[in-house]
């Protein structure tokens, strides 16, 4: 199996890794309580998804 003859420079390595960064999560607004939530998931604050209560959420005091 072939092996590299010379090491890659730091600039070349950094150029390759330029697209490996993390992206910000896209959030949508819950139509029931207007909190930010992940799309296509039940709201962690109120437990509603598509107008129905899916998860029972305990009230925090």
C-alpha cells in the first residue's frame, strides 16, 4: 500500500479542515407556547406537537 513521501503542510491541512466546523442548530417557534424548539420534535416546554399534547410536562416552580 502506498505511503506519502512528504508530510502535508499546515496550510494545506487547514484548507482541508475549513469545512469541518459545527453549524448552528436551526430552531423554530412553538405555535402553542412560542418558545424556541427543534423542528419536527415535541416542544420541551409545553409538550405539544402538531396541535396535540404528546408529552406531559411537569410545571417547575
